[in-house]
């Protein structure tokens, strides 16, 4: 157990070395995340990693295309690539789940 600045205790966390305010897991992950959610967490992690990786080809690109969904609401081709990668994982791993995504039309009922 680790105490927060407010004095509350957090199970399974302590300060990450050399990083102010960062936390790391030190105990069994099931103490932090119940095993009932382990499969969902794995899918979420996979989608997050692949979504992020899909944007790397746009990093520091001088030709990154940007459009506006509405005034003051830009979206880039990197946003679309990430969205597609995340949706691909979710549709593969959780085909029965409806997904609401910022860059896609809402699912039909």
C-alpha cells in the first residue's frame, strides 16, 4: 500500500523512480484490476498500442493533412489512422460490442 498526498492508501502502487507524480504497479495486477476485467484490459491495451503505432508514420510529417469536422474541431489523417486501427482490434476481439468513436459515425441501433 502507498499513501497519496491526501493520506489515502492505494493498493499496488508506489512512486516510479525518477518520475515525479508517476506510479508503477508493484503488486499482483489482479489486486489493482479484478480478474473479471482482465480480458477487456488486454483488448484495451492492444487497441491503444496499435492505435498509437499507426500514428508514428505521421510524426513530424510536413504533409500531414488536416480537415475540420466543424469550425475549431480539427481532425488529421493520423487521427483517422489511429481510429481505424483501434476499431479493427475492437471488431476482431469484441465483435458483438457496439463502439462509439469520435472519428466515426455512431453505430446503428
